[in-house]
């Protein structure tokens, strides 16, 4: 897979719509991202807000870099999205307009892609949500040479085997379970059988019971 790096320097904008703030001048920042790539690896860069700039913000060549897929770029499936946003404290930030610049268009517009020189570009800013052009965005750019990289592995590969347990689990103790034992029903101990009656001595023996001691 072949890739390039596109280096941008955001310069300024002019004649933006001025109906966002009614009492103070606008403070404007830009959010730049790559359209057409995998959303899980989407690249995005945000500039600082230019305070009280009104309709003519200047970012003074704010630098940013993006890595693009060469095949997708040559198929005209990638573009740079510039969102211009008004920073507001109380009412929340509000979009002013946007610019969509196809990367293939930028590459074809370079006089000599082999030279490492910055190329100036100017695009109309499209208002949101009306879609009408209002204002102009200025930036410069250049592309690096192509490099070949190995495709990245999918972030969530299916597991074909059960992973081994964590080493700390080897020292874990099993939960304590209090065992119960079945007891036989209580039975009282057996009584001794009664003794048989004492028979009198046989006939012919003199038997005189002794008198109790005094």
C-alpha cells in the first residue's frame, strides 16, 4: 500500500458571513479533516481561535499534516474538509461555512509535484445550511514522495482459541463455600431392659434374713 503526506499551512479567510454574532466581533477557528477514509482512522486537526477577527481571520500559516492513501487519492475518493467555526461562550460554537477540496484536484494543480515547494490555493467558503458561497479561504500545501507501507492488521480480529488466563489468576483462591452435612434424626438412647425378679432360695436351705444394724 502506497501513502503520501500532505502538508498544509492555513493562511487566512476573508468576507465570511457576519450574522453569527450581533454585538461583538467573531472569534473564528478551523477544523480540518480528511473525507473518504475509514472513520476509525479519520484524521482531524483544529486550529487556535483568532479572537475578535470578525469576517477576516488570519491563522498565519498554521501547520498541519495528513497521511493519505495514494490509490484512494488517485481515484478521486479523498478530500480535505475545512470547517470554519465561530467560538461563542454562552450560546455554543456555531458553524460559519465549509470548504471541500478534492485531494486529486490539489495534486493535479501543482506545477511540478516533484519539487518540494508550497502551492497556494484559494477556495470559496460555502455557507451552512443555505449552501450559498460567502467568503474565501486561503491555504498552501505540498505533497511528500510516495512510500510503501504494509497494510495494518484489523483492529478486532476474531479469536480462534480461548486466550490463556491472566497470570495473576493463578494465585487466586477459590471462593469459600461452607459445606453442610446431613445429620440423622435424633433418637433417644435405648433403655436397659428390666432385670428379671430374684427367685427365692430353693427349698431345704435355711435362710434367715439378717437384722439391720443398730
